[in-house]
């Protein structure tokens, strides 16, 4: 990736491998990991910590710890609870769908490519997230209500 370096915690790498049978985007992520475009980083979790109380998955907890360790980084997530926790912790974050919007707005990705990615991840999101993302991509207005 020429735009940025992408790091994921070990647990997310494992999740991508497991999910690749079910989700097309996970297949792409798994390939990018194998080719070294996405770097997998081992993350140590503190025992019996604050994150355990939120009932987050291991991948989400490791991503939050990685975000704390790499202060300049943005954490990209598709998990709404993890997003709220990161917000409370003042960690820089974006929902995955918002990353696509940002890339299109900054002319780093074609709108059609972003729309194809949205279609590929559609099963992971409630309808409102998908519909709103497509409207934002179409109109360039994040506050559009129709």
C-alpha cells in the first residue's frame, strides 16, 4: 500500500483467515497479509483489565492496545462497541465505511471502487450504515437525510 502502512494485531489476522471462507473482503485481507502489504503485529493484553469489562472480542481489544502503542495511528474498525470504547479513550479511529468515504474525498480511491467494497462488506453492517455510506459517496454530503 503506497498510501500508508497497515498493521493489524495477531488476533485480527487469525480472524481474517477464518472469515475468508465467508466474506470476500476477508479473502483479500488474507492475501494482503501473505504478501506483506498488511503487517501482523503481536500485541500483549493486560490481564483482567478495563477492556475485559466491555466484553469486546480479542481482536478488538488487541486493536485498541495497538492504537495506544502507536499513538500516531488511526484504528479502523467495523465494530460499533469498539468504536465507542476508542472514543472514550480518545484514540484516533474511523469506522471502516468512513475510511472508504475519506479515501474517495481525498481522491485516493475511485468512487466506483469504494461502492464495490461497500457491496462486498454489506452482510456485516445494518442497512442504515450501507445506505448512508452509498448516499454520502453519491452526493458528497455526510449530513444528507434523503
